[in-house]
C-alpha cells in the first residue's frame, strides 16, 4: 500500500470520527462498558476455576479399616494402596491418634467423649492423597473394594457443588459475553452507518469511476477498529486497576485465598480485551457497509 493511500485512509478515519463525535463517544463508551463487564466475568470464572481446582486437589480420601483386620492384613491393604499409580501420599491414622484429633476438634466440648469411658469407637484409618483431582472418585471406589476396608469416603459433595457453580458462572458469562458483543456491534455498526449514509453519493461516484469495494471499505473498517481499540484500551486500563484493588482487598482479609496472581494474568486479559474490541469493531463496520456497496 502506498504511503499516500495510507495517509488518505487515516485522514478519512479521523475526519469521520470528529464529524460524528457524539456517536463516536457513544460507541467507545458502549465498547468500554461491555468489555469491562466481560473482563470482570472472565476474572470471576478464572479465579473460581482455580479455587475449585485447589480445593479438589486438597480433597483426601478417608479409608476406614475393619476392626477385625490384623496387623498383617493392614500392611497388605497399605501395600495395595501404594501400588495404585493415582495415589501420591498415604498416612496411617491409628484409632488412638484419631480420638485425640477428635478431642482437639471438639475443644471446650470434648467432655462429650467422657460418656465413652475407656472405649474408643473410632477405627484405624488412612488419609490418602491422589496425584490428580479427577482421579479421586475412581481411586476411592478402587480402595473401597479392597479386603479389610469398611469404607472409603471423600468430600465429593463439596467438590461437585463447587464445580457446578463454576460451570454455571462460565455458561452465564458466555451468554452475557454474546449479548454484550451483540450490543457493541449494533452501536458500532450504527456509528459507521451514519458516516456511510452521509457519504453515500460520494461512495456511489467512487464506484462508478472504478474504485474497488475494498478501497471504499478500508477507511470504515479502520474506523471500526479504532473505536474498538480505544474502547478496549479504556476497558483494559479499568480492569487492571479493578483487579489490583480487588486482590489487595482479598489478601488483606484472606491471606491464603487461591487468587490468580496479578501478573501475567492481567497482561493476558488486557490483550484479550483489546483484541476483542478490535474484532467487534471490524464486525460492526462490515455489517454497516453491506447495503451501501450494492450500487
């Protein structure tokens, strides 16, 4: 592309945006708000997914042994569990240690255990940690089938509900993303359409003298890209500040909360938001040009 042609395209974009400044402001504002809301949902989904993964990775399988199991039988069960490739850690909890743990958890209410006297109803058990969160259920089922194991339990309900919530937020986020993208495309296409309508005679003359569709189309597409880029840039700046403030607030109260680190996450988010704004701008300008190029 010649330098003179490039200058013409840039000049046309600037003139068009100044001429329709109120619609330009409306388009940029709509893009900024839409992409900001979209970015907030992306932050929420990514952090919820991380939190769910962290919690599920910490899910342990409690393996309760049969009271009649001998020491040799217990050793066999332990060896069979160690042979399972999905298991990363095994800790044996004898019943004496289990009752002490229960006393500590009860705190001031440990007097409840006095009714038991010298008897200890808790069984010998193991705490099993798996290598991959998705292997928890299959590993628990396999352990429960071992001879001498009464029960193998894990917090499947908590993990399941958490992932259900994550999926719900993700689906809702995608639906909202499409709605916001549609609204943004509509506003940008109307902004471009006003410019095209004001220059419809000029476009018709250009067509008649041999100008190609792409030569006519490029300034308007560049205008759409400019609107999307500016709106996306403003949204990205707001999102970076928002995430920084949100992270500081959360860490001030919940120090060990599994929040996604600010960097490089916000850098990736910035790139996604700006590119999304430019894509929306291209789509909006392309839609608005279809009718007026049919001369």
